[in-house]
């Protein structure tokens, strides 16, 4: 790779729309600029405040330096991104009484959570990631939360496979092409519900893996993360994993709710969001380094262990490579820890020795279909789906 | 199985030393008898109190009903069993400065945790279990904490493989047969340290899998669980996983510390503990049901999903069978969720329909070497290593 930022002139950088600059200024998001943090909102007061950057009452991300190496992200460190304020905590008082309406199946009806629990049990580890994760690295400062890497985690869900529920209700009706979930957030009166409701459609193929989950990381699902019941669509961006799910419909068309029709679209620069543009569905292959961290003090010269995470959306990760010179030379990293399945992330580790000076550490993952994490992000007005390995690089100083 | 307790007369039960009675009275340990629970000690104040039974300031177990189905036990629900009060929390102030002394290797010396972190990274999920887990089911009320099933959990550790450290120090000296770890608890003055020190030896073969761990479940290792550094011996009973490890020695003989020489021995009834008796090392194949729970109110007649956990010590689990009639007829359960490796436990699920009446639900696991979980515990004065499937049965009433 001859075009790594370390070889680019300032003019070349600016000519690239500031992309490389954005990568290099990454440290700002985890620096003492956040020395006076916002407090956690009440529904998330149980979270580990030092691990989180609180952007707002509905948006909190995990600090890059808080990510451990144990594959699973602890619940109290996991990011929060709610499109609406969460419902009253009272909905958790009698979890088993939560009602889910099933539509678009042969025998459409409502089921209590207690009944869902008798239809089967499946446990799956998935990467949960906001589609805007990495937005802070977009040069044009797209509107939305400036997430860096922390709007993601790898957690374990338990629940009933949607396919079991569908089977119990006689199967999907003919002609249905989407699985459409509706969240249970309370909507203000006097406003068109479609303009606010969290209702998303995913292709019917997602049915094979989708889960109705009541447990995360071994505990009953919290209000902050969608309890008592959440739709999990493994490998899909976070917004498709509907919290407080109250209606699951098999539909012939995508919902016309605003969050689907105009929100979360990969809109080319200069255009308006439109249902014809791709929606944020499957996640792309992606990786980043969690240690050393960009904002750390100068490292001592000598051996260093670089580690981070890599995932491939609906596919697993085949390989991770690391470069300590901004992408000129790549070497394979070691995948460490248990493999929790194709929807989970893998930890990778890379032992090296760094001499005095400045180094740009980058990594790139390859999924099991051979797709390689790209150098450049795909530009879009919403700042979605940033998988650029260059954007996610970490600059370190070695003393 | 014709000798299930449901077919035994009261006289037969008593003739068996109350073993079956103990199994049937299991509910007592999770019943309102604990309505006024002890508070959590300060060093464990971050734990989820409703999930735990606090036996003492150094012994807390997870309630059977608190175990979820997500394979990993959340840190705030994990049992605590400390042989001594934990050290001052100040030892966590500068984790990287923790010093471990390595002895019995070619180049014996001390290493800082920061240096250990450069020698490699491995992540492993293990069942952590107190060897006295299940002691409450022993008929003779052996002295020690009356654990039922909750002195166990499945957690993820990150650290450096001991073999990497040994390699960096030139290898194990000739003639060494044991790996001996010494805990960093502060000992009172004026008492023979050997009478109190937490120092245990395990066979050298454990070196292949042993880890020096600084992280559990994605977070820096807590004081309650042995932080900043703990020796993890996957597949071995909890006491061998030395907390606050300050010395790791390869030795020709087992340590003569009391906790090794006379403690945790499988002492036949009527005898005194003796170093010639087997120590509690590898865990045996074991399983139990977590839902439905013994203390639950009568279930509604109809479909029920039975689920629980199964593990095989250093081997994985090949199969779990469930019986709803106290062991007369067995059917295979389904293993669910990700397989986190041979040291982790597996979740199992079994769908059935229960008619009105009383049912004794039992399960038994088979490890990958074909070893089947036994019906009866092996009697010993300390109440260790209880793997009896009968003892771990769950009696339910169906309305």
C-alpha cells in the first residue's frame, strides 16, 4: 500500500476530503475533552459510567480503552442507542405477560411471553452495532451521534427462534418478503405515528437466524436494551433489532414508517433519503484495534501486544492482518479466544516490537467469503456503515 | 431405574442415610427461609444481591433460579468463596505493578503484570466451581458451607498462558512434577503461615491449559475474584485457581501447606484427612436443571421447557439426558447455544408436557470420553465433588 497517510503530503490529505485527517484526530473523542462527562440517565444508571461516553440521554458509547479481550462485552459497558425514550420500567414488572402480536402467518394471533418460552430455546452471540458507528470519522460531520468505535459490542442472547414461532402458527403466508418488527415505545399523541414509530423491515431470509430474546448476557433483558422482549436479527445493524417488540409481521412490502422509508438509507452525497436507496441491513466486514489506544501516553520502546476485534456481519471472520506502518506492510494477526459463532466478533492479537517514533497501527479483516475490509469508507450523507480500516487506525507515540 | 425416590418407602429413604430425603428437601435452600438475607460484604457490594444467597462474608452462592440460559454467568451473579478475607483493595490501584515470582524454571525471576501482558494473550471460558458445590445434599451435614448448585458459574478469562511465561524463562527445571501457586492474602502474624496460606499444587500436566488471568468477562479482574492476577487451571475445582497469585513455582513435590496437605482431600468416612488421599483436582462430569425450579409454585399443566447446564471438567460434554420420572426413563436433551470449548458448560433444553401431579426431574451428562454422571455421590467427610444426578433432581408440582 503506497498511499498510506504517513506518506501523504498535507495537500494530498486535504484533497481526500479530510478522511485521513479524521483518522489521525481520532484521539479527540476519548481525550480529556470529555473530562466533565454528562451523567447517565436514570434508566441506564446501572451502567459503568467510567466505561462510557454519554453523548445524550439516548446515546452512550463504550470508550475504546474500556473494551476488554474476553469476547463478550459486559452489559454494564455496552453502548445504548435508543431512537425514542424507553417505555416506563413498569413494563418489566410482569415480563411473562408481555404480548407479541404475530401477523402474516397462517394462524395470526397474539402470544404471551410465557407461551413463547415453551416454544424453544436458542442462545446466540452477536455483534450489536449501531449503523452509525464510525460516523465521527466521516469528514463532513454528518448529522447524528459522532460515534467512534464504541457503538458496538458482542453479547449473548437467549430466546426462542422466530422460525419456531412461525411453525407453531402454521407458517408464513404466501407472498411475504419481509419480516417487519414494531417497537413498543410510547408515541406522543397528535403526531402521525408513522413519523416516529420504530418499525423496521428486513428481508425474509433473516427469518432463519432471527430470535425473540428475553435474556442478554445471562440476565433478564434490561429496559435499556429492549426488555422484556427484543427482536434479534444476527448480523444486521442495530436498528433492525427491535426493542420492546410488540408486533412481528410478515409483509409483502417494506414498512412505510419514516425510520425505514427515509431513515437509515445509504444516501449518496447531494441526494435526499429515498426508499429506493439501500437500507442499513447486513453489517460489513470490519475490525479495529482496542490496544494500544490512540490517546495513551507515549509507549515504552520494546515489545507490545496489539489487540482488537473483528467481525463479518452474517459471515464469520477468516483472517485479520495488522500493519504498524499505516498499511504499507501487512502481517497476519492471531485469532484468540473461543469462537462464539459467525455472528460474534473474534479477538485478535499481534505481538510486535515498536521502535521510537510515531506509528500508525491499522488492521483489516477478511470474512469467510473472502471479502476484505476496505481502506476507504463508502460516502453517504447519514454517516452509516463505516468499515474503512484507515479511518479506524490508531496513532501511537513510542518514547 | 427402579430405585428412584418416588418409588421408595420412607423407611427405605432413611435406610439410605437420608440421601434421597436431602435431595427432596432441596427447596429449603432457596425458600423464604432466607427471607431476611445477610447483606453483601463491602468488597462484594457490586454484586446483584437478589441473585445471591449470602452464607457468610466469604461465601455467597448464586440462587438456582438466577441462572440464566446464556452460557456465561454474569460477574455480578457469580458465587464467591474465599478461604481468607481478601487483601486490601489498594492492590488494584496499580494493576500493572503487581509482581509475580516464578520459581522452578531455568531463569527464575519476578515479572510485573505489565511484562506478563507482552508475552501473549489467550481467552478461555471455564466452569469455575467450588469443590464443595452440592455439599448440602450430603446426608451427614459435613462441616463447610452448605452449597447447593450455586457455587459454580461459567466465565471467560483473559490472560497469558503459563506456558508462554515458562518458555520466556527458559523452561521448567528437570524433575518438577507440580505447578504450585501461592495466593497474596495477608496472613496474621504469630501463626505458622503454612497453616493458613492459600497455596495449592496441581499436576504438571495442567501447565498446558493454565492461564495467568487479569480479566474476567471483559472487565479487569475484581478483588472478589482474585484481581489483579489469578491462576486459572481450566477443568479443576475452584480452590486450585489461586487468587492474587504472587508466586508460581514448579516443584518436585506437592506443597505441605495445610490447605493442600490436609484440606480438600477426599477422605473416606471415619478417617482423618491425609496427604495420601486424593485431592480435589479435576472436576467430574456433572449437570443440573435450573428451570423449572424446586421452590416454584405449582406449574400449569401443559408444555414446559426444562433447561440446565452440563460440564465435564477437562473434557467437554457429549450428551445430556433428562428424565421426568426420577430416572426410570431417559431421553436425550438438546444442547443449545454456542460451544465455548471443553472447559465451559453447555446449556441443555428439553421440551416436554407434564400432567397433573408430582414429578422428579433429573438430568445426567456424558463427557466426551464416555463417562456418565453417576446416580450416587462418592461419600467423603468434606462433602466434596458431589456429581450425583439424583441429589441434583428437582421436584415439581403440576396443578
